[in-house]
């Protein structure tokens, strides 16, 4: 507010300050942001970006279910050390599912961009048990504009990673990995 005080005249500001329930109107978007941010889980990791995409996945020691063309085209991202922010969106108003396009809006709401697969692999390499409790993933568009995913999980057959095109919607069990913009 201080930054923009020169844009609003004093008389107009006094009138607006007198609006009934102004505090509650301002509090609603503030509370929404607090709720969004409070569900973050943050991990800071060193990322070896000199590895091939396959080496980055192999370093996680997980059973792999991958599409070779998607793996070979994985984005390397940037930075030797990154802060990966995980969040789990509320899907109660979406019947428990979210599309990749709507997921992009969730990243934007939180001031994040999707984490690159190398950063996500580094988190799961450093802390193999992380995905046991928090199934985690990221997504990106390939050169053809198709959504692709890297998913770290633990199912009945143990710890796994899937890298493939995404043909459907995400269910409510996933934590999404992002990087601050």
C-alpha cells in the first residue's frame, strides 16, 4: 500500500477506508494466500546437471517405468543448488482431479513454476523415503506441445519413478514440485 500511496488521493482513500467490512474484503484474499503457502514442503538440494537424463533417474535407485523419448528430452533446468517447493492443491471442488492446464494455474497462484525433472530427481535421490509419504511429481510440455510427467512414488512393488507423456488428469494424492519464479 505504501508503495502505491502516491497513486490515490487522500480524500478518496478516506472514503474507501470508511467502506463497511473493508477489512473482511481485504482479509479474504490474504487468508487464501496464507492457506496456499502454509501447505508448502520445501527441500533444498544440489543438482548434478552434467548427468544424462537416464543417469539422473538411475541415481534415485528406483524401479523405472519410462518412455525413452520422453526421458531423452527431459529438461535439465538451471542452478547447482535449488529450493524445490512441494504443494498439494485442494481438489475438493474439482471432483478429486485436476488437468495439467489447471495445474499450471495452481503453480501460478503460488508464485511457482513447475520444477524441472533433474531437480525433482535430486530431491528423491537425497531422500528416498520422501515419496513413500508424499507421492510427488512435476510436468512440462515437450517440443510437440504434449504434457509430460516425472512421478516419484511407492506402490505395492516398491519405490518407482515414471517418466512419460501425461494422457489424463492428476488425482488428489499427488504433491507437485515447483521452483520459485
